[in-house]
C-alpha cells in the first residue's frame, strides 16, 4: 500500500513548524519533505533539515529540469518541493508531509488528486496579525506585505479538504493524526481487505 | 454546530456490539440510537437499551406513521430506527451512532447525505463464517441463511465511506474515533472559524 501525501499549509505565523514537530514526534511513519528555497537561512535552521538552501540559479535549474512538484515565490524568495524524494517515500509505504505556502499547496492539489489538503488556521485573525507584527526581523513594509499575503492565504482555506485550528498544539496534533488515520480507513484503500479469499 | 450522524454497519458476527460499547466508553458526546425490533429478546439484552422490543403490529404502525428513518427485514424480523430521537440529539450538538444492518444502512445513506457511513468488517471471511456457525442458538437452515446474508452484506461494503476491520477491538475503536474527529475537521464544518471578525 502506498503512503499518503499530506499537504499542510496555512499563513505564515500560524505555528506550522511547531505543530509539524509535534506530529512527527508522535507518528514515526511520516517523512517530512524538505523544500528547496532561495531565502536566507534563519538562526537555528539547518541546511538539509529545515530547507535545502540553494542559490537562485540552482533553483531555476531545478525548475527547468522539471524536478519540482510545486514552487512558489514568497516575499521575493523561491520555495519548491523536489518531487523524486516524495515519490520514493510514498512508493515504499511511508507517508509524506509537505509544509508549503498556500500558493504552492494548490499547485500540488491540481497535479495530484491523492494529496490530502490540510489548512492550519490561526486561533483568530487578530492573533495572527499580532504574531506577524511581533517577529521583529523585518521592516514595516515587509510586515505589511506579510499581512496582505496572510489575508489572501486565509481566503484560500475553502479549497482545502480539512481545516485544523491551532488553538493548542496538542489538539491540532491529535486532529492531524486523526485525519491521517481516517484517510487510511477510506473504502478505496480498504476494500481489498474484505474480498473473499480463494 | 449540529452533531454528526454516524452509521456503523456490517454483517452479523463482526463484533459490532463490542466495538460500539468500546467507542461509547471512550467518547461521551455520542448517543447510541436504540432501534425498534420485532425479534425476540436474547439473554442479557434489555428493552429500551439494546432495542425497543415491539410487536409486529406496533412496528407496522410506526412504519405507516412515517416515524422510522430506515427499516429492514432480517431473518424474518423487522428492525427500524425511530427518526425523531436522532434529529433531536443532532440538533443539540450530540453525535448519534446508528448500528444497523447493511440493508437499512443504505436507506439512511440515500435519505441523508450527511450520514457518515462506516462498514465494520470481520478480520477474514473464514473467521466470520466460523462465528456465525458457532452461535448455537439457531438451526442449520438459519445458519445457512445468515451466511448467505453475510455474503450479500460484504458485497455492499464498497458503498460505504470508510471500512474499519475488526482485527482488534481497541484498534477498531481508535479508528472509529479518528474518523469522527476527522469528519469534524472537514472544511465545510470549519470554514466559519477563519472568517475575519468584524
């Protein structure tokens, strides 16, 4: 049985990284797909673990070679998902979690019918805005751009299969794990279990 | 938010009652819908808890009054679900679990688009057959009728939304709870959470 392709998306500032770390800690059969990006590494990030940090030139070459499942430009940086690693994991029965911005997530949805689309929402819009303002690593113009981006991203939520609200990390984690379990119980994946043995 | 209507069905002998008791014990917001039946009470059963045990005449009167969400005849007995109690619980936000034979379950599916259809499957067909033969409370003819019925019921599994295999009661329980949780995360039920507050 192939693994499940799970796309977790949502605006910057909803706590995706924390929730993902929590899900990974509780569910070992899940592989986190490492994206390629042209943005600068932030303190605490590791190349090859958080992202593959690549130059703009390398990224465009990967794109031209058709090596990316999706890609997006976000606050003047490129982000993309190398497709081969995803397919290899799925074929060996491992579930794959993609953490991508909504712009890229909807490309995956369009290309792959089997993708399970999860939107991670903030507890409320004011809380999200306060988080985006409070990061302190960017200019007021960049913050305003982020807010505009977040509003657009929130408007895309209805295109997803599921919405998980990140009120509490543990609740969000349990909901994501439940969604993965439920998807594996869907009739199309289980019907072979009840065919009469010869 | 209205409760969820969950239909759990599957052949006699898959262990539905045991699994349902386990689910109910772990999930208090779930109301078990008590069916009406014309079959004789079995040892250990309680009227009004396991079933409403009614006469054939009473049952046909309920049917004529349009009081039943579904009904079925099974091994010469009638079974049916009184609809009002189901609707009252759903309207007050309580999830309702219906335990019905596949014949009745598919009537619910046809009438109510919101019903979540779960098929509880036996670990294997030989195990199911052995359970049906081993009950010892019926004649060989009745056993053969049950086996035929079970084969037809298994052939209906593909019409359900989910298939839960009752290998182990605890695993089946966790899968059913995960399905209920996941269904509550579906976008249509959650989209109101991310509309911008005024």
